[in-house]
C-alpha cells in the first residue's frame, strides 16, 4: 500500500484557502471512486486557518498512477497549486 500526505498552505490572497479547499473536496469525492483507492480525505487545521492536509491510501503504484493521470486530478491539483504551496510525503507499507 502507498500512503500520501499532502500538506497545503494557502497564499495570502483573500479567497485562496476557500478555492483550494473546494478543489480538495471535489478531488476527494472523485478519488474515492477510483480503482485501488483505500482511503482519501481532506482535513482542515483546527489551529491555522490557512492550512489543510489531504491524506490518501492506495492499493499499489499502478492504481496511484491511474489516479494521477485522470483529468480531474490535473484540474483540481492545478487549482490547489495556484492558491498556495504543497508539500508531499509518500510512504510505502
């Protein structure tokens, strides 16, 4: 299995967090239906209004690669990246 933690920090633009969270929620909804998706969720920080995390777990690399190649992945990740910075951690177990 593969676990990916995507940490997001919004830019200083007024609506950046709102736009990024909306894209993350839409991506989460779509991703839950992708083959090999074991878990996928978005968590907003309880202490910082400009931070959230996407936590995802995939059956294997092939399923993750298919997910990453979908049009919705490109669209929603693009919106997220336009509105802040991402730090990604990947773990295999």
